[in-house]
C-alpha cells in the first residue's frame, strides 16, 4: 500500500525521565493506535522521521517497519520543541484498508504564478480540507487551476478536482469559497498633521485672557 518506509522498533522506555533520555540521543518516542487494537509504543531516529515527514506529510500512508513487520499508518500528529528543530512525540494511526478514514489534505492552487490578469491579488480562503474515504483513495492534495481567473472570479469547494471523485467525500459545504481574484487595494497614505494643529492655535479670547493675566 505504501512506498515510504520508516524504520522503527518497539519502545520499552516509558515515563518522563526515560523518554527524555531517548530524546537526548536524537531518538523520537511515538505511539501507534487503531480501532480495536492495543496501543504500541515505538521509537525511531529523528533524522529518519524528518525525512519521512517531508515526503509524506500527514495525508500519505507510510509503512512503519516495526522490528521487521510492516504496519501501514498515517502520521496523525507530532509535537516539536517551540524553537529547536527537535521532535518530542509522534502519533500514528494504524490503517485498515477496508475502513474509511478521515484525513486533512492541503489545497493546492495550480498556476498561481501564471495568472494573466495584472495587477491582481489571489486570496486563498481555504488552505486544507477534511475528506473521508477508503485508504486506497486518499489524495495527496486537492487542486484547482487558477491561471485563467479574472477579477471577481472565485472557486468553491465543488470546483476542486477531488470533488469529482465519487470515492472521496469532502467534509465541507460545496459552496464554500476556496479562493478569489481581487483588485489590489490602494494603500491609503495618512498625511501627518501640521506640528501645530488648528486646535493648538489659541483663539482670540484665549489670547486676550493671557494678556490680562500678565
């Protein structure tokens, strides 16, 4: 089912102290869960996971090579250090080829750099869509071609390529706007007021009062 393989092994280390020791060795702890299955604690190198994540993202099924046994999974979630390039933990969802699964896939606007109307601004309202389908039909992304768009044009969910696939159920309303092409807004330049505004200039009465005080 999958062409991307992550080499891993079962993890004996549990608890905060032991898991932290793994991270210090650039080993990432993870867990595999699935419907009607016991969770499996796993571990793998940070380098291997980083490579697999860049290839598969969170919408492509991979094979978790678990001590020689290949388990098809999705990378369901992962945690990272807030400012270091360090993975804290990864959640994998075990895949049953016969059961539909819900997945979040990115929306790709094809040809956005080749739009012929200039000047114009392409506004993308939806970056990802949730879909439900059998694992074999999971798309890598949802695409719409925007090259020929004119000012005022908009594409909706029903215009995405995967919307035409009867094997994929998009979990969004068909008329949700995906993107639109708009005229650029002119930047409004606010002129600075004179250093001495009209409100700062004393009135005749105020001037007379000041002279009387003196």
